């Protein structure tokens, strides 16, 4: 078997990595399909948000924030174009309280349309914003979903 020169192997590796990076940066095929589904979402049912003590309240906060951004929040999954569900985790520390959330938006058939993990932000955009963390997470979720929806149009 003939050995390939190191330069050829390096070049081949770079070409493969470039192709993978290009596909990852343009989102590949799946996000385009998700965007077209996201475009059709107007009515959202906010479902289960986990078992944390704050989960029930968080569910209502997310619904309120979605309505502020132009979505219609409905009372049952049957009325909805899509279902938003997830999990909330609240950690209470000595100096601060941190809320983390993972949410997913799915069609009524269970196909994932959009999902995102909202964790601790290292950079504070507005140090004077004293919203408590659960309410801030709900606002971030609604804001990011709206941005993704706008991009899908």
C-alpha cells in the first residue's frame, strides 16, 4: 500500500474540516426546515416547565412574555400551532439566585421546531436591571423565540 505524503493528508483534513465548518455555520439542512415550521407558529400552548418549586409560576411568566411579543397563548394544546415546554432550575446561593431553563417548541405531532438552553449569563448587560432571575429567564425565552420567528419569515 502506498503511503500518502503528510502534506496531502493535512490538506485533505483541512478540506474535510472546512466542509464541516461551512455546514455548521450555515445551519445545515435541518434548521432551514425548522425555520419554515417556525414561520407558521402563531398560537402557542405553554406546557409543563418541570418540577421545580417555581415551575408553575415560570409557566405563567413565559406565557405573559410571549403575549407581549405578539404570540397568542392558548389554554389547550389542541388550540395551539405548537407547544412550548421545558425545565426550570433555580439555585439559591449566598449572594445571588440563578435561574436556568431549557425549553423546546414542538409541533402537535411532537416534531421539534426550536429549542434552546438558557443558562447563567456571565456578562451583565444592564447592571441596574433588578428583575428577579425567573422573570428575567421568561423574558429572554420569549425574546429569543421572537427573534428566531422573525428570521424565519
